[in-house]
C-alpha cells in the first residue's frame, strides 16, 4: 500500500490529516490478510536497508544498531512462526514498523529514511517470487524424476498413440511418458526465466523518482542476493512484469498438468482401462460403493482454470496503469500467491499419481490389435519401393477397407490376399510388409531422432535425464546462493 493509504492503530502517515478514515474504508484498504505472507522477505529487505543506512552514516549509528538488532530478532521469530501479528495493522510494512517501535521505541522511525512502501513492497514481492519460482522448479523436477523412473522400468510396453482421440499409430510407453517430461522441462525453463525477471532490486527507487540520500543500492542488492538494480525509479515502483511472467509460467505448467490429468481420467475409465488407480490416488462414492474416482486428477484440471484466470486478472489490473505506483497494485499479490499454491499442490498430487498409477499391458495390447493402427506402414512400405506416396496411401486405404469387411486385422492377411490387394507385390515384399504391419515392426520403423523406435527412446531417456539433472543442479545452486546471502545478511556489519 502506498503512503496515501489508510488503516487503524499504528500509522506510517497522517501528519496532514485531522480526522481518521471511516472504519469501513480502512477495512477495505487494508492489505495485511494478503501481504502478511511477505513478512519474512519484507523483514530481510528492512534489515539490508538498515545496514546500508547505518554503514553510509545516513542515520545515527546508535539508532542503526538498535534497528538492526531488533530486526534480527523479528526475523528469527518470523522464521519460527512466532511473530506477533497485529490484525489492526494496515499492511505488512506497518506491522513491521509498529512492532519495531514497540520493541525499541522512537528510534524505529529512522528505518524508513530513503524508502517508500512503494519500493519496499516491490522488493519483498520480488524476493518472494524468486523463492517461489525456485521451489516450483524443484517440484517439477521431482515429478520428472518419477516419470523417468517409470519410463525406464516399463517403457517397452506398447500402446496406441492418439490423434483426434482416435487410435493412430503404435508407440512405446516410454515415448509417451517422455512427452510429459519434455513438456515439464519447458516449464522449468520458464520458471527459471521468471526467477531471472524477478532478480532485480527496486529498493532505492523511493515513491517514484528516487531518494534524496546518498544510498548504496548495489550494497543492498548484494545483501539481498539480487543480480542487478533497477534502471528507472518510476518504472521500478510500478513494474509487475516479473509477477506476470511467473504467473504465465505457472499457467502453462498447470495447462500441461491438466492435459496429463485429463488423460489419467480417461485412461482409468472402464471404456479405456489402460490404467488402474490404487487406493492412494482414488476416492469412493458416498452413494455408489463400486466407484473408484480419479479425484486428484480431476481437481488438477479444475485448478488449472483457476490459475489461468489469475493470469488474466493480473494482466487486466495492469493494462490501464501509467508508470509509477497506484493502489491497484495492491491486487497483484493475491492471484500470484494463490496460483503458486495451486501449482505446488498440483505438482505434489501429480507426483503421487505418477508413482502409484498401474498400467495394464493386456488392455494396451488389445487397443493396438483392435483396429488398423499400423495402416500407415503399408503406405510407407510402398513409398520406400518407389510408389508415389499419395498412390501408396490410396492403396493402403483399400487394404484397410478389405480387412475391415473381412473382419481381419492387417497382420492376419494371407500372402495371396496381399498379392491381390497390391498387384505386382513380390513375395519378399509381401513378407516384409507382413512384418511391417505388426505393432513391433511399426515402432521399430520410427528410427529417427525424436521417434518411438526402442533405440531412439533409450537415447531420449538419457538425454532427458541429463536436462533434468541440470535443472536440479540449478535449483541447488539457487538454494546455496540463498543460504550464503542469508548468512551474510545476518552477520555483524
């Protein structure tokens, strides 16, 4: 909230006001129920600011020492979940200053020299987004690890790939599972970019145009672990691009999880029966005792819509704002907080689903052998022998029509039937074609980079392990840097 806001109890403003806000307006303007979540980050921002002010001689040394000691104690309490929260505080910034005032007296008033709540909240919010983006990336890699394990253990099972929700061509289960690994890998990369977008220090921008004291913004950036400082104070106080980028990354992540969850719902139906749901990932019906419902997957689908809505809501909030701070930006945090919670919860639930779900090889095989999912191999076989593909495709369609009328699978056609259907086909070609239209033959033929041939899937599995390991290394590096920053921030100046 900006310095023009309102509230009850301790106030950070009011010298020019004789009256008080109507209590109903004060309640409406108060943001503490939402932004109290920034408490640990706002405290750290205050500590770094106080250390810089003291080191630069901008505030009295004795007051600076009192403030620093008080803030360190408050941080310890916040981290332990023991910080006293005054529900009448206008916002988290007022909460902190009021509590510091209660502990050390009037000296607390020096803390707000050379800053505004406008650059203060932007700093705390960026710290929160950085931590949350790294946490989300870590959770994604945990789900990827489970998928990699399942692909390695059961990846040689065959199943039909689908287009238009119709059986299309045979594939390896490992190939199918790796499709989700690569989707999630793009999500990790977007989360990393969102982290980098948030890794800019706005503190020192003041309310809008900078501050009138000889502050050291670079020193504060180092103390808080920011990679760089903002270039323009007016832009920095109103910039929420980093929050949009984080929300956008979460929205696409949830879209991927929703697609996967929808497939789990579909595959667990009796009509498909490709998977079984264990007790750990299904619930029952209050009325129908036979039911086994895929509730975690269904809820993930619903939460995806919620996160998408949050992205639209934040963009709509920002679209009409001029540079600088407006109280509209008080509405920036709630959608981001809720989206992050939804995504993290969905990732945890989907990880359990991925680990617990049981594939049914017999049903996968039945789906492969019912229908004509290897019909494309006829076209490809003929094209490799010099027949124009469109002509080959037409002949393959005639073969499918014949087999369908005869009630036969393609693999059941006799050599003489092939010869009749495809005039001029040599016996050797007929034998080769009979092998090509088996599910195993069709899969083996897709021996191209990114294809579903066993050797290619094995290569892809190793490549996926490499990129997931690299992402996990990045998460460890971020956490290591955070710990070093924390130690330096809390160390005696």
